[in-house]
C-alpha cells in the first residue's frame, strides 16, 4: 500500500512461445541501500519464474521519422538497446502508435549484441521472434503488438539487438527521436537473421518501431518508470554510454547486494510538456501508453514542467502546472502505483531564462515538496544547484554547457539523489 507519510528523498550527495536459433557511498547512503536490498529480498518471493513479465528496457514513441512517408520498404532495421535487468526469456513490444497506415513486419529477430557500438550479434545468440507462432505480423494504425516469449538468456546491464525487416511500403515510421544511441539500417533486403552486421551500413540515432523489451525467469519482480522530458531522455549524455539518469539508477540498483529486483524503464521524451503538445504528445495524454502499460510497473518518478515554464508558449503562472502534476499523481495512484515527484532543476543562464520564470519554477518546486500530491519527493533541484555560487543555476561541474541540461556527472548525481527505499 502507498504510505500516507511523504518523505523527501536525499541521496548520498546532498543530497527479456519458444524461439528457434537461426544463425564509494557515504554511510547514510550505504544504510539506505542495505535497507532497500532487504525490502527487495521480500519482494523477491514473488518469483518472475512463475510467468511475471518485467520491463528491462523501454522507450516512448515521440513522433514519426522524417523522410519516411512511405515507411522503410525493403529495409532491415537493427535497434540496439541496453537492459536494466535479466531473465531466461524475453519478449518485445513494437508500436505503430503514430503511423497512418498498417505496417508489415516480415521478420523479427532478437540477439545479444557483440558490442555496444556495432551491429554484430554474439555468435549463437540470434533467435527468431514470433507473434502467435507466425514469423510476420501486420501492426494496425495506432496499435502496439507483443511478441511470443523468446528463449534467450538476457543478462542485466547488457546490449541487445532487435532487428525488423519491413518488406513493404507503409505510412510514416513511429520512432523515438533522441536515442542517444547508435542503431543501424540495412537499406536493401532482409538481413534480420544475420549475425554479421556487415549489411547494416547506415547508422541512425533513432529507435524505429521498437518500444520495449521484457524479461521473465530472472530475479526482477517489478519496474520503476521514469516519466519526463529531455533531462530524463538524457539528450546531453554521452552517446552510446548509457549515462542518462535512469541508466545510472539501474546501475545503482544492480550494484546492491543480492539479485537485482527492479527494472528501470525510461519514458522520457525530449521537449515533452504537461500542458500542450509539441512535436510529441503531452505527458498526460500518454500515461496509458507509456506508464500504465509498462510490464511490472510499481513506481513512477515524475520530472516534468520545465518546458512548460521556459518553452513556447511560456506559462507565467504556476497553478496550471501544479494542477497538471497533481492530475498525473492522481492517475498514477488510481492504478495502484506509487508516485514520486522530482523537483524541477535549475535553468539560470539558459536561453529562455528570466527572473519571472524562475519564480514560477520556485513555486512549482514548493508545491512538489510540500503540496502532498506525491508519495515521496526526489529533490533533483537540491542535488544539482550551485549553492556555492548562484542556486538558480546548475553547478558548473554538472552543467552540459547550455545551463539547462545536466552532463554525465549531473545525471549520476540525479541517480544518487534517489532514495532506493522509496522505490
């Protein structure tokens, strides 16, 4: 049950039908981590081997890829993704959520990646992915499909290749724009079952059609969903290094003694807002798709609102933003999930910053901390702000350079600010 008492989270710093083969913490933080692991051991009694699927990787559809009005006919698309938890079986989720025509998947495969920066598969790991026993499937407009289980041992903290052959024209391709990860395209023919990446000559910084990988038969019992904008999407983290703050949270969970119990799923979309659509759907409109449908979801961390303040149109009053945040929390709780509010991070010195907008951010943060909307709070603002200089700004060592988005070190600090006992 959701506890009635709110707790501010302060970190150590201040803060996955069978398949065929085809081819240095502070003492307080250490104590918190130990308590979190003890709770995880209790949760572990609900074994995923009984058939409980948990998400190990996820992304949110953010739009349709430019230049794909006819889809990607006769292309093979090799998506490279990184797991948070492992299992003995996996399944994948594919989406045509934002497409305008049905899309045919002629062949789909899953394999372990030989490296995190190339299209080659680990020899012997390539598996066929089926849908109701069939190797092909047509995804209707606006729909998502889930594959049959695939017998493949999936490690935690590992790279996977999900390859899709799209033989025929379709409408625009549903994708996640800012992957901060290189995937690969083979522009001619069906190369989905090939272990070699030689045919995949076109790199891409997007994920196409793929929205999730789930596992079972491992230690994971539940998942944490991070709902946010570019700061959660990690668009200023090092490409291919898995240094977004949800990645670092997953790494921190995996480092705890004993089996890893919680997957971490990234539902961040760059430029996302609470109150309006941009080139992607607003956060409230995508809760069902990106949060509530996430397999094994238990806790949701919400970090949203800065684009409503600093973007166009700007919102110069906090009340519409706080009302939207309260609505997010209410809907999350109505599904029996725990909801944690993240304070909005400093943006002093950024291109859209004004003193008036700083006042709005401060008021929204006061609501997040004290308004009672959330079960707990993670104080990202306190973790990142420059208390020794200007607390309206990011500390220089955590600033990517645009004075809005953190760098790798900043994302690490954000992950460390999360109290694992609250997850």
